[in-house]
């Protein structure tokens, strides 16, 4: 008998969310939410305000604990990792409210984001050992690559506070990308952007996915962006998953239409 080949379908997803439940006192913020994210995909997470999207993101970042269920990244349970170890595990994140050092330059902000992935210890740094210098050189080279990718070269030495909001958003992207994530979590990346900037964001997300071979999971209220850029869309409402499929499938889903437009539209 010949050798049995490996079924490609047996390859585990990059991210596997299974029956995740979160309760705050008597309120159930997430109710047995399950979905999977395959490597290399852009996945949109949508839902009305209060649907549980940010709660789920905070579970993925280990900022919140979940009372039931399991979240696995590359087959490994996130509960095995301390919150400060999420970046080194390969998960990067941006936030709704920009978490930048406003009095520092673009380059300094991006470089600071990379220190979560450095491996040299305190003594090595204090003694300026060759391993420290090599690691710093690699970090500097990676910073320049990220700045070029995000087209921030012309403002690399500019203090962040002096930049337009849309440009600050790209610096936040840089802070996340410098950690060399496999999965990038984007929390409302289009928030506060104008029409032209949203169009540029679409192009940027596709370029990041293509050039860095990244997987992207984004929470977003801008439906046009989500539906145009995503391979898969997951919809939540009142903490429950109500749809999971292609953008076209989710747009046509009766529960999604009802959640956004009211019972009359169902």
C-alpha cells in the first residue's frame, strides 16, 4: 500500500476561537463565539455598538480573561502565555485610541515598538556586547523597511504630535508591524479618516498582507472598507456570532440586515 498523503485540510487554522464566553457580573459580553482565521487572510469583524467586538479583541490580546471556551494561535492556547508575551508569540495590535509617544519622532516611535522582540538581557546591554550591537543593527534595518513600506520616510524625523491624524494612524501601524507579527489585530483602523484616507488604507492593508505575508483581523464600522478588503467577515450582535462567510454572504444574511437596519428590514 502506498503512503497516505497529508490532507491539506488537516492543517490547523492560524487562529481558532472556540465557544469563547465572557461575563462581566451578570452581563454576558460574549456568548459561545466560535470562528477560525486561516493564514494569509484578511478577516473583518463587524457588528453594531455593544456587539462584543472590542471585548473579543481584548481576549485575543490577553487584556481580558474569558470564562469559557478556548483561543488557540498556531495550535497553542493563549492562556499558556502571559499578556506581555503576546507580541513575541506573533500577535500585533493597534488600538482605537492612538498609543503613541507624541513628543517623539516617527522613527523613535516605530523603533520603541521593536524592543518587545529583542532577546538580549540587561547585563548584555549594560556591557554593550557584540550580540547587542548586532541586534540593534537588525532592528534599525527593520525600522527603515517598515517606514518605507508605510511611506513615512519624508516625516521619519517629525514629532508625532505635529502630524495629521491619518499619518499618525500609519505610525501606529508601524509600531505594530515592527514586532514582526504573523497576525495583525486592527481596532477600527478607519476611525477618524476621510474618504481619501480610507481608500489609501484599503491599498495599504492589501500591500501589508502581500509584502509581509501577514494575516489581518480587523474590527471596523466602515462597511465599505470591510466588504471590499476582507476575504471573510464575521458578524456579532449582543455577544453572539450571527454570520460568518464571504462578504457577499454576510451582506445578504437576514440576521445581519436586522441587526443593522432593524426588524422592519428582516
